C-alpha cells in the first residue's frame, strides 16, 4: 500500500514534469513563430527553438531510460542523454551570450533592423537570470 508521503512525492514529480513540458513547448513555439522578428540578433529565435526541442527530447529519453531496466537500449539511452545534457549546457552558454550581447534591445520595429521581439527577449532574459541565481 502506498503511503501518503509517496503519493505526495509522485504528485509533485508529475506536476513538475507537466510544467516542464508546458515551458519547453512554449519555448519551441515562440522561437518558431518569431524566427524573423529579431534582426539585431538572428540567433536568438533559433536558440529558443533548439533549447525547447532538446529539452523535450531529453525528457523523452529520460522517460524511455526509466522504463528500460535491463534492456540493450538502456546504456545507449544513458550515453545519449549524457551527450544531450552536455549539448544543452553548451547551448545555454552560447544563448546567454547572444541574449546579453543585445541587452537592452529596441522593442519597436524599425526599418534599420535593430530591434527584437519583446516577448522573445524578455522571457529568456528572465530565464537565464533565474538559472544564474
């Protein structure tokens, strides 16, 4: 029989996973929708899209690895997830550089192309600040 502490822990993990899925799907969508709306730093929407997709992929690999106990794919999943996490860390460092290289950007679209979409820049500037703290 499951104790209330174990049930609460499982509920908490499920809730955190749902929040992670929502954030990563939102990041993928925002990066894709606003791919041409940051001419001052064209890598920023690509960064947001890739971080969302790789985050979703890492969650899927983690779920697959947890369901495969003594299968031949379990070591492959572990090695792949390690390489994926290493890529995410390097990509995060590169993206942080891209975000802060244009800080603060002009949010009003101009004909000179020195602007960036407000939601795209502010959302991920705040995210990198939270991770750094």
